[in-house]
């Protein structure tokens, strides 16, 4: 808790000029959360009124988006708390945890859609094509506005990912828009369950990919952006390092990577030399996207319990 009062000393103030008290990113997330939540509700109700499974599928998708935005909004506030005695790593793992919950919601949701939709392929039900068209226009406008807004400040990888997602969502709505026009003129209501299944597959594939990525984090796999063999090679290329063992790399949240290693030094070194060697180690590891480093130095011939490569 004491970190909360101290965080001003460690925090970069350069991005805080836009608002006196509220973090601008948090403010954007808050707006995005309530817009998405509102739109999700409109879709669920609209889907029931128009009797369209395609609209209901999109509602499930947007429920997932709402949850994702809501949890990053929540985490944005939480992350400022920093480390506590109970959570010595801070709250970074809460991010993959919320991604895990979201994947579970979306996977369940996509099965639910398929379950509801498949019978309609064989027995199409009448839908209100005009109502669908209205919702689709609203969907295209909302997603399009969000894309245009993000386009102005496209500086981080994360924002680009969000924009690509929004563009995919907009494409989905354009498909619903075209489908509803065709249904209006032809009465081919089988288009509705076909669109719905398309959306369900899209939800499933994305949720499955996210789940797989999140599980590798919880299973403490070597992070994707770290080549552990190259890390070892580069550490061994440091003049004073003779050998190494017990190398572990894992990630807190997919971005913040941690490494521990035992380094055997070439000969008995003076304690006063260690900071210089450690600096070299840190320089090497910085190039490998590793932010948190713990090194144990050993002397040649030392018996180490963990000496298994
Ligand atoms: Zn989306
Ligand atoms: Zn050791």
C-alpha cells in the first residue's frame, strides 16, 4: 500500500498533461468500455427483436470486446499499485488471467451460437431484414468512428492491434449489412444463419489463439520474443564468463520478461569486479527483451546443486 503514495517519484509525468487527475489512457478506456457495453446490450435486444442469429453472434463477440476493454481499464488502475508483500511481482499476471477468462467466455459463446444456429440452416426462420440493416449501419458507423479515432494516434503496437481488430469487426458488419439487403429483396433467410456461423468461426479462432498464447504464459514457457540459445551464446561471449547453467526465462504478461541464470566466472574474481561484469550481463540481456534479471556468480569448480543445463 505504501507504494501508492510513492509512485509519483517513479512515474513519468510527460504524458499526464492532458488531464489534471485522470490518466488519459484510462479515460479513453472508460469511454470505450461504456460505448461497447451499451452497443452490446442494443445488439442482444436487437437480435431478439429481429430474430436474427447473426446479430446475436455479433453481440457475443462484442460482449468479449467489452470484457477485454473493461479488464484493461481495471488493470490500468491496478497496475499503478505496483508490488505488494502479497504479490511481490505486482499485478502483471492479472492481465493474462483476464485474457483467460475472456477466452473461456468467447469459446462457450461460440459453441452456444453454433448450437442455436445449425437447426436454422435446415429450417430458416423469418427475420426482420430492415431492423438488421439498421443495426448493421449502426455497427459500421460505430466501428468506423473508432478506427478513425485510433488512426490519429497509431504509435504503439498495441494500438495497431486494436485498430486491426476494429477493422475486422467493421468488415463483419459490412457482411451483415449486405446480407440484410439481399434478404430484404430476395427473402433468402438462410443467409442469416450462414452469417452467424461465419461470425462464430471468427470468434472461435481468435479465442483459441488467445487461449493458447495465455496458457504458454501460465505454463512459464520461454517467451516468443526470446531466443534462449542465442541468450546463452551471448552470455558466454562475455570475456569473464566461463560457463553457465540453470538458465530460466519466463514472462509475466507476454511483455515483461524475467531471467535467472548461474554464471561461472573464468577465475577467482575480486568482489569489486562483479559490478562491471554484471553491467555487461545486463547490456547483453537488454538486447533480448529481458526486463528483470537475477544473476548468481560462481567460481570455477564450485559444486552447485542446480548444475543441470
Ligand atoms: Zn471486436
Ligand atoms: Zn549454479
